[in-house]
């Protein structure tokens, strides 16, 4: 029965590439979109190799490795991590989680085959000799699910050393094996106490880091992204908005679109423009026009009036003389009558004044 390889990656292209490379070598390749689906299948099938992307969907890579280590049927399954050059993972930490090899994306077929063959060669001595001791994940003293748990790393290192000793030096006697726990009692107690203290400190440190790290990362990323975007925009806009390119782009648009646009806007705004001009210009024009008419009228009068007066002065004199003559002709008889009457009255009065005293004297004398 051919050995199985699980490829866990969200990219269909990567899964297809691993299948095309590994199938001719006699492997049965099964691809998975995310980590939980691969773990569910691993409970039923025991693959010889699991190739997993460092950035898994729906589960962290460290959590995926821990779940793999919990499954008894995967005790001899090797893990290969696919990483990007920008990831810069802690390889020592990943090795403590059971990762046996790393492949940088994008990888070549030769690289993958070389890693697979290397792991197969390592697996041969284990299959011919004693089976490795199964590691229990997580250890009894710790149960945290973080990628950088120092306490877990310490216990994993001890477990790895025990596995190496077990593989290289098989137990010589059951007596030595039974005596080891008794001799290691105080040491185990100290390790447990140290593990608890380390776990407590780790939890506090992780909590503090979890509180501060997002803010620091966000601030740093914001500053860097802002600077990069601004620089890129300045560069791109400087190239795009050069004077020659603007002239090339804007000039045809102005020539084609501006006349029709102005015509439309003028038609729509003609009534408003007329009303605005009428409201604004009428008072100003009226004042200016009145002043101009007044100035022109005064200047014209000063210039033309003497000539007009001289032209009409002769006719006015004739008219005055004629009117005087007519008035004289009308008033002369009346004046003559008045003069005669006044003269006669004066003469009569004088005569009366002379005659009346004489008559009175004669009358008086006659009465006497």
C-alpha cells in the first residue's frame, strides 16, 4: 500500500503541485483547504508525511502541530512546514513542535523530493530498530496553547533528549529503569515547581505582550504604510501629472467638451444671469447715466445758449416793440380822456371856487 502524504494549504495551485511531484514517486497525495479538515482525516488515515503551510486557515500552525502530536496513530508522521521568506519563523521553536523540515515558497520539485527522500532515510533506522517513545502533548504540567511557550519548550527538549537516548542506547536492564524514578524524585519536584513558576511568568508576559504588541504593531505599520503610500503616490503622481502629459490629456478634452459645456451652462443660467445683471447693474448705470446726462446738458447749454439767445434776441425786440405799440394804441384814448377829464375837473373846480363865494355873498346880502 503506498504511503500517504497530506498537503494542507489554502492555495489549490500548491496542493496540485505537491500532488504532481509526489504521485510519480509512489505516494498517495491528499489535499486539504485548512487544518481542521486535515486533522479530521488524520484520525482515520495515518499519513507518512504532512506538508502544512505556516499560515493555516481556521487554526494556528502551532495549534495544528499540537493536535497532530496528540494523535497516537501519527507518532511516526513527519511534519514539513511551508514558509514564506518574509515570515522568518523561529525554526528552533517549530522543531520542538515536531516540524522536521522547512520549505521556502515558492519551492521547486527537486527541493520537495530531496526533503521527502531525506526523511525517508531517517525513518528507515527507526523502522528497523525500536519504535520511538510517543510524546504526550501537552505535558501534564502545562496546557497553554501559545506559539512561544518556554515551559513547553523546556519539557519538549527533555523529551527529545530522552527519545534520542532511547533510540541510540536501548535499556540494558529493567533494574536500572526501575531505579531511575526513585533517584529522580527530588529533581522532578524541582522541575514541577520551576515549571509552575515559569508558566505563571509566561502567562503574565504573554498577557502583557498581547496588550502592548497590537498597539505597537499598529502604530509602526501605520507610520510605515503612510510613509510608503505617500512616497509611492508622490512618485506616481509626479510621473502621471507632468506638464506634457497634462497638456496631452487636458487640451483635447477642453477643445471637444468645453464649448458644448459652456453652451449648456449658458442656456441653463441665462435667466439667472440676466436677472443678476439687471439687479446689480441698474442702480450703477442709473447713477452714472444721470450724472453723464447732467454733465452733457450743462456743457451743451453753456455752449449753445449764447448763440441761441443772440439769434432770438432780434425777434424778441421786435415782438416787444410791437406789443408796446399795440398796448400804447389801446391805452392812448383812455389816457387822453383821463387827462382831459382831469384838466376839466380842475378848471371847473377853480371856477366854482371863484363863483361860489360871490354868489353866497350876494345871497346873504339879499336876505339881509
